[in-house]
């Protein structure tokens, strides 16, 4: 029995960045259909997170988690995080073109390893080309009302399903809100396949 694993994620959420590789390893070799769903946490014109808002959680949880997982991560040099609307529009297009996984990895790396501005059309277009996407088509997507509508529709659907934080994993009728260890995700997948119920406490997340 194939179990569907939906992961609601935003590119400026460090827990989403850390969870990306953990979820991939947890799903490896199992009968899992993995789907990444864009969750825009701070749509314009609402303010994005400032460094002062997150520095304590960064020191107390993000960096220790990253060290434990062997993942390189650094806070972007800008004092505030970029808006992700364009990057998430690009993700929808990358998914349609079968390049979603490569695009996701490169956008996360650009922000949390290289400190690049993923709110920039130029930088996103460079990432798209590196991910195997056509530059001209991708630029058109960033300016497209169609993909703007698609992203807004996904946001409204997430609200309807009461998805308010990233990362949130949905396995069958179970929701795992926050960053979980690989073994916990594997257990949830096994229980999803067996259609058994589980209860979880909340993990670390971004709002």
C-alpha cells in the first residue's frame, strides 16, 4: 500500500531546510509518494522575520540540530529574511517540469549555505537554470498571474486544512508539526501504511 507524505514547507524556515534531508532518508526504500507543498509563511506586505526575532532559537535549536545531522547552515547576512513568493511560484513550475527536488535543494542551499537573496528574480533564474529549467520560461513564471493564483490557491487550501506552521508533515490523517527525528518519521510512515493511529507531541517549527 502506497502512503502519501505531504510536506508543507517554506524556503526561509531553517527547520524545513534541516527536515528536507531527514524526510528523504526516512522515505527511502519505502512505498511512499512524497509531495512537497509550498507554505508561504509571511506573504507580502506582512513583515518577514528579523534576525533579532530568531537569534535565540537559532542558537538553542537550529545550530545544535544542524550539527547533529551533519548539515551546514548559517543565518543569511541580511537582517531580515527575504519574501518567498517568487521562489515558491518557481517551485510550482519546477514541479510541473519534473525538476522539483533539484530546485528545492538549490534554493535552500543558496539561502542557508551561500547567503544569497532568494527573493531576487536574477538569483532565482540562475538557480532554475542550474536545476535544468529553461531561463526564459522560468522568468515568465515569476511574472505570471497564473502562478501567482496557483500559489494563493495552495495557501487557501492549507488554511482550510489548518496548516499554519512549517514544516508540517501529513501522512494519511496524521499531522506531524515541526522537525522530527528520522526514526519518528519512519514510524509514522509504517503506521500510515498499516493505517494505524499515532499521537505526536509538537516539534520545532516556523510561524
